[in-house]
């Protein structure tokens, strides 16, 4: 079932996607909000969403290698500047 139909039939007010593949979802949410429906999308972004997993992966890979080879986590931080 596509996201828009699922949000409507299951009465979902907000989504927190890692990535938005279905490009019409944001238009649906905007139009629903204009019509007085309580719909929202909190898009945290793909690159920020993976940070904690990559930090965990560095620790996990180090353990797999019995810490004989250094494995370091380097945060990418936010690639955008907001004014």
C-alpha cells in the first residue's frame, strides 16, 4: 500500500522517513495540511540518520578484528549551512 493511502486509512498524522522515495508524499502532506488535516513529515535526512549506525559499526568491526587493526568512526556532520 502506498504511503498516502496508508496514512489516510490508518489515521497516521506524521512520518519520519530516512529518505523519501515516493515524491508525491510531500505534496499530499502539504495539501492535507491546507485542508485542515493534521499531517506532517519530519525529514531528518539520509546522511544524519546513518551516523549512529556507522559509529556502532566501527566499534563492532573493531571487535570482530579483536582490536588488532584500528577502526575509527569519523562523523560526517551536517553538509548544509542554514541561515
